[in-house]
């Protein structure tokens, strides 16, 4: 009798842990909890999956230079718990896109996470220097106005790029 009681007591915590995992997966996470949970490396893995759509553990580890496959698997399972990724025979597929404010202002190119405003800054910098080199020919009020507005616009854009990098999500 005593042996059965101890065996049942030992099994009870395992059952409770499994029930908690099932309840966690079935819960719909609120947007605030999703934003809190999806940070750091997990967010980088999610960005990578947004571009790739599906990936294996070892490929993810190699692509993001993670220390081991278990670290990659941990982040993928975390995304799976958030119901953003689905595991199909060891290949993780993007299940759905999260509606996160951080996703709207960044783009992942290769391994680099770049702010979208950087492309506008590069475009207008190129236009401004093109104007200075090819169009500008003499000093007058109109050209000084264009140069002043151009300089202010570039200062604003590049300062915004700087602020975006300072607030980089990972």
C-alpha cells in the first residue's frame, strides 16, 4: 500500500506539468504578452522565419550563428508555444504572422536587421548629392533654399536612423 501511494504521488507532478503545457498552448496570448515574450534572440529567429517560411534546427543554428542546435530548438519551441510556428517532422513552418509594432519598421537582409527609414535616407542623400553635383550651377535664393531644405531633411532622416538603431529590438 505504501509503495502505491508513493508511486501515485510521484506521477501526480508529471501529470500537472503536462496539463499546464497543454493549457498554455491552448490559451490565446494577448498582444501585450506576445510583445513581452517575443524579444531578443527569439525575435531574431522569428524575423528569419518571416523571410524563409520554413527551416530546420541545424540550418537555423548555422544561419544565425547560434552556439548550439539546442539553442535554436529552444527558440523555435518558444515560437511554437506562441502558435507562430508549427513543427512538421522536424521542419519548422511559419504558421501565422504576429501583429507587432516592431515588425513594421525593420527589415532583415541576410543576417542584418535594418531600419526601413535607412533606405529613404540613402535615397534622399543620393538625390541631394546628385543635385549638388549635376544640377547646381550658381548661387541664388532658390538654390540656397533647396540646399537648406535638403540638409534639414537629411539631418532628420539620418537622426531617425540613429534612433532606430539605438532602439534596436535585439
